[in-house]
């Protein structure tokens, strides 16, 4: 019955059955009359017949069962491969909160492999708890047959979890599939957006206030002019005071003009920008900050220093880089800005400081979202990320050079002319 290659295994099966009384092997094959080998389950039991011990063999064909087992195994592998290809968390739990299946992303978050999670309580592997969590995506689907969604912290991440019930033939809940995604970056972006909206509102208010301040300044200047021209021979002391008023009214007017210019929304998506003018306006807004921090400022440029860019976007990037430079020099230093043509189509804007510098291990991360070395209330870690995104979106490039205790330099390479596609569009 059995092929020669399997006869030794059959002998071993008979010996085990003789010693144990019963043994089964479902890995053997038998040869049919046509010479075909078919898979069988061989059960050998020890029996007594007419006072003698006999081995009773029951051989059953299991080809169909083996085929179904292979189909089920392949189906399970495909399901597991599909699960593992999804970067978000997916796992299934039964009524006892034991994990039935889990994907690689969830297992990695738990510090183990998917197969090692099967049979373990979800609250044990996720949160090292002895009892189910108070906020649980599984509890409600089991009790109400309705999906549920919760938001929880997992280590330092914020995770959004959705529980979906799987019904049995009677309409009850057999198990619950949990889908989870990391929404930490999303929540941080939402906070940043709220903060940006607040700043935009403050900018709008500042613009309105600047317009309102102009009126009393005009009145003061008119009164000063009247006193100077029509008062009866004001003495030297009065004239000196009037000159102080004139200079400060002029200075206040200049500050208001720069503020309005900086907050002005451009009507063009991209336009020709005088970089020297943009830098001067930006510096005028934070000049007092440079003086207070004992920072020496210098600007070096060529005669033709124009870029073709979105003026509002470039204002944002330049202001962000200058503020970063100021913050990097708490004990004072030098802020050097250099503008130079690097070719027919590009111009470089280099912003360099003599501050604390950036450690080499951080240089590869500074443009990543939410990466920051500042305190909790000093930065979101989005400034350089957004700056890089803006520059590259507009067809430019940004690079950084830094040495600890020597300083940092950011170089913006900007286009000098409109792209051909934009020229054709306008034509």
C-alpha cells in the first residue's frame, strides 16, 4: 500500500501504536492500483482478537481535506500580507479581548511580531493593563452592535481608533476589528493652523491700528508746524523740542509705512521682487530687537538683486530665518545678509549668524516637521519645514551650513525670471 520511501515511517507508526495503544499520522500516502499516490490519514490502534493482540489500521483518504486546508492557509497568508501592507494599525479581538489577528504595523508599535500577539489581551499588549481600558474602541461594538471611534495616547503619539463589529450567523457580535491611525502630526498641524489664524488676525488688527494711528500723528505734525511757523519767536529750547517732535513723528510714520508694506497682500502669485528693498523693510520692523540683543547687522548686495517669486511667501521665509538667527545669538553677535547673482537664471540670498550653531547630528533633521531644539513654548518645529516647502514649491532651493559655536548660514537659491510655462500662459 505505501510507497517505499514512506515504509520506515509506517513501521515507526506501528511501533508507537503497539506501545501506546493508539497513534495517528496524516502525512502518509498510499499507492492506488493505477500507481497514483494519494494523501491519507492512517490511524493504528491496538486491539485484542481471539485472545491475541492485533494492530487495527484504518486508512482514510484526505485529499479533499488537504486541498481545503491549503486553500485556507493560502487565504490566511493573503489576508496577513494585505494587513501587513497597511501602514495603519489593524487587529481583531474576540469577546474575551484576545487578539485573533494583527498586522505588522500594530505589532511593531507593540514591540513584537504579529504571530506573537495572537491569543493575548489587547489591553495587556498595548497599555500593560490587567483590565480593559476605560476608553475602549471594542466595548461599545460588543454591547450595541454599532461601530465606535475613540482617541487615545500610545506612548508619545495620539492614535485614533475605530472599532467595527463582525456579526455571526445569529446576528450577534463574533469579534471586533480595530483600525487605528497615528494622528499626532495632524493634531499638531491643526494647532499650528489655529495659531496661524490668530497671527493673521493680529496682523489684520495691526494694519487697522496703523491706519488709525496715522490720524493723530497727522494732527501732531500739523500742530507742530503751526507752532513753529506762527508762534511769536519761539526760543531755542522750544525749537529743540519741536525738532524732537518732528523727528519722532517722521520715525513713527516710517514704522507704520513699513508695517503696512509688510502686511500688504500681493495681487500677483509671482512677481519681480527687489530683494534689497524686501530685506530693508523686514529689518526695519525688528531693528529694535537687534539693538536690544546687541546684534550687528550688515547687508551686502550687487546692483541687480531681483528675484521672481511670491513676495508674500518670501517675506514669511526671510522673517522666519532672521528671527531664528536672532534667537541663536542670545549674547549678541553679527547678522550678515548677502545677495549675489549666481547665474543667468538664479540669485542667492544668504542669511548668516554667529550664533550657537547646529550640532551635526541635527542638520539632517532640521527641515523635518515638528523637529525643534527650542523649549515647549518657543517653537512648533514647523518654521523651517514650511520655509523649505515654500522655496521648493516656487522653483528655488534652500541649504544650510553650520558649525557649533561658530554660527549658521541658510542660502536661498531663487529664480530670477519667470518659468517658460508661466510666460507662455501669460502670452
